[in-house]
C-alpha cells in the first residue's frame, strides 16, 4: 500500500562511511527485502566507530575546499522511509499489533504491506520488566498452539500456575487472607515477559514484520496541512553533552506512515506529546501510577515450589501507602519476587527501593531466597488508574495501544493480555481503514472503529468491573478501608454499583513536605538478601554513553535545588530505584547542596517524570540501543 520511496537528503552526511552512503544514493531502503533493509539500517548506525577507538585523526573530513565551516550537520534533511503502519515500541502490545496486521495482509495476498516496529532497546525485550503471570486468552487467539509441545516454534518457558496464596504481613508474621476471584490463576502461566517479548519478535519477523531495535523514536511528525500524525523520527546520534555534533554524528531518520501506533508502555515520552496535542484526557481522570521493583533469584531446590503464586499486602509499607509484594516460582529453581509501591504515597522520606530491601528480610520472603543467588534486577513504572483514567485512544493518523493507554487490571495484577488484545483490535481497525481508503493514499485515517471495538471488548468489561477498587484506598480508612471495600466489590457488587469513585489527584500532588512527615531510616543491607542500590543497578546491564545530552531534562539544576531541597530534602534520590539523582554536599552552593544527575545509571523506569513534585524533570529517549539490558525479567 505504501509507496516505496525515500527522500534524498539536501545536505550530504559527511560523516557516513562511503560504501553505505553510495549504496543509499542509488537504492532506497524500501527497495531491499526486510532482512537486508534491517541490516543496512543497523550498519548505518554502526558505520562510524567511537572516537575513543580511532587510531587516526578525528579531524572533520573536507570533501570540498569551499565548504562553509559554519554548516551545522543537525540542520541537514533527514532521510525518510515510508511504510503502511509504523509501531513505536516492541513490547507485547506493539508486537501483537504487528503480527495481526501481517496475518491479515498475508491472508489477503498483500505481502508487500509494510509493518515496521521501532524499538529503543538494543534488542527486543531488553527494556521489558514485569511480574509476570500471564492470562493466555489473547495469545491463544493470536498464535494458537503457542506453547503446544508439538509446535516447533512454541514458547518453551511457560510454567503453569499450580496454586495461589494471599498473605497479609506484619513485621514478623504472615496471615492468610482470602484472595479476590480476579486473582485466581488457574489456567495461567508464570513467564519472563523479557523472554516472551523476544519470542513474539521471532514470530513477527517470520510473518514479514520489519523490526528495528536500537532506533529510539524521539519526535512525532505531523502533516503541515491538517496537523494529523504522519509518523515519527528517531533521534540524532553522536551529539556531545554540550549539544554540539561530534565526529560520529549521524542524523536521525524519519518514518512516515498512514497509521502510527504508539506502544511505548507506561508513560511513554511520545505518548505524552500526543495526549497533550489532541487533548486525549479531556474526558478521563488523571492517570495514577505505581513503581514495580523486581528481582529474579536462583534458589535452593528445597525452597522451590514450581508453579506457586504468592501475593502479599501490608508490611513493610505504611498504612497510607498502596502496594504489595509477590513471589512466583517458575522454570527450574527460579523465583521472581518484587514489590509494587503506589506513587501517590505522601511521605517524601519513603524509598520504594529501601522498602523492597526490607520486604526480603520478612520470613515469608527470606525463607525462599536465603542461600540463593540474585541474578537479575529491574524496575518500571506501571499504570494504576484503570477504567477512569483511560484516555481517548484514537486520534488523526494513529492510536494508543497497550500500557501506554493504561489497560492494566490492577486488582487482577495483569496487563499483558489486555495489552496484546488492544494491539490486535487496533490492527484490525487499521487494516480495515487502510483497505477502505486504499484509493486515496494522501487522506488522513482516523480509527473510529478501534474506539468502538475497545468499548465492546473484554478489556472494557473487566476494567469497568474493578474500577472502584484502587481508588477505594484513598478513603480516610486508608489500607484497611480499601481492603474492606475491595472485598465487597469483588464478592458482592462485581462492578454493578451506580457510582464510580474518583482518584484523589495526580501522584506528585500527594507528596507532602519533608518537615510534615516522619523521617524513615533504612538499615544497612547485608549483601546476602538485601543489596545497596548500585549493586542492583549493576545487575540491570544498563549502559549510556556519558558524552551525550542528559536525557533527564531539568532546565536549571541550581534552581531545582533551591526550590526542592528545602521542601523535600532530596525526594528524588529516594524515589529513584537506580541512584540517578543526588544532592551532593557543596559548600559553595545555597543550602550546602548541589543537585546532580547520574544519567548513565538510568534504567528507564520513568518514575522521576511522574513523581517529581514540581514536574520539572522531563524524561526523553537517550541514544537508541542504550539503557538496561534486562535478562529473565
């Protein structure tokens, strides 16, 4: 459907290596089959070695004697490629949409239908972290036989959930409590979503989906005539920390599409822009969030109970803070454990990372992991707003799918199946719309049928049924009132109440002044069960080139310190699960503190963008391929 053209840059990229550049001058990327096209794009990104590895001069090449030295290579035109559907994000939602689109296209005999996924991680799954107990309804429909032993392309790493436990914790005790029916895991599977995403990517490529990992979409492109979305652009590579181009500079690339699907996950950087531009939250309540912290352990065989699913509430979180923990036994002697902390917590002295380390010392958790080995760590923000916080999901030229739209079912503690199903619904709507408008390729597509399909789907039904559970924890009774009301909703009301409770407000607004709240001291970690934050960060495999603009954007670091330190006494240092933010002692600064951002530690959880009290930290994508490299998460 898409015309296979590429725009020739007005200014030649003088830093690209000649073979690839000469090839591109005669053959557009779209001329090549998908595997070769992907290889060329990745070669283009790797074409210039890092400056530290060069054994020859780094002087800028001069192809002509009369080149204007004032030419800024950042002003040159970007190369572009044109596809039918561009998907931003290679998680379960984006991959499911891509797979369904290519299934429909191939069934219709249109094998030239181009579906492209841009993924900011170096490889699919590298930035994925989740519990995860998957409800298989969506994957059963998308890829029947996905874990059938007779299927040579089956997913090999799914552990059937055998039994559930729900516990309320005090400091030293574990009290059995009934779990709501939404948490029944009969027929579900414990998986690593990191592994599952890699497997989905393989199935997508088999169908002809073009997947470009290491390409960070950093800008939404709009049509100049009607303002509709016409695609995205990836960020420039080779920019120094001071904003000037380095010898390794490489201009970003534009990807134009009739339809662009945003599948960035929770609080996506481009999704924020699209929501603001089209006012997609005009009829919904603000989104509210949690921060999930997770570790994967290899435990002693005598402590391993394959398929067991345990959830806990209470300790170590205070009663005014929503959250809970989990232990999932999967694979062979592997355990996934973690803690989710609602980001509407009021006490700025609270550290989600510190609370997680305390949780592991509770007998319920320590009895499982003691003597074992921690092999992985990760953290990621997640949506908790539910039904009330779902924005408009369709807009001119595209749509929001998966967790970027907020389809996580919090009481069920599941969102993979809803993310996948939303991607499948958007794919069907996109295919139908493009088929109907195939004779007018310049027309703007609006996916009305996607909005209608969402409202008639199981996603809408299950989120509406549990819509009042999470906001019930905002009552004056706090944790205990929320547990009581949620029990009534789960067993008696079942979502049939005529009222819909509202969320209290935005999460950053819940943060109280440090002087108004009791200070929380966290003990020293023992290095066996609990660990210091930098040890944990080392297990994420995160990596960022230091000589690049800080992707955690704060306009004025000194002004931020003057405003925030007296009020919140370093809340940024405590809410970040990766040690990115610090207030360093500095006698030359007001209040004796200097605000510092260690961007190279960032694990892309997005918490700072959500919880910063002044909302003056803006998370943007760093260079493509950077960030964490999660395994088994």
